[in-house]
């Protein structure tokens, strides 16, 4: 369930194909996110899911799975 929410937010924020958004997908390599995209994605996640993700934590999130796992543990 959390994956679907995160996937939808990523698709909306990065304007990427939903089929490319998998747990193993790299935000930068597979989805084309740059540092500005990462900030926009962080804000979208916080707004839509009501969580706060620190810059330090965000820097450690390289894959969609990293985001989902963090949110499941901290939401």
C-alpha cells in the first residue's frame, strides 16, 4: 500500500512512466531525478503523507525501496 502511494507521488513529481517505478528503481539512474527533483519529491512526500524527511535521510535514499522502507518505519 505504501509503495502505491509513493509510486503515484513519484510519477506526478518526476513525470515518469509508472512502469519504471519499482522498488529497485534508482531515483537518479532509472528515473532521471536530479538534486532539484529530489527536493521537489521530498516536499511532495511530506505534503501528501504528512511526514518529515530530513535532508540527511533524503541523501541516503537512492532507490524507491529506500523511500518506501523509510516511510514504513517512520510514518
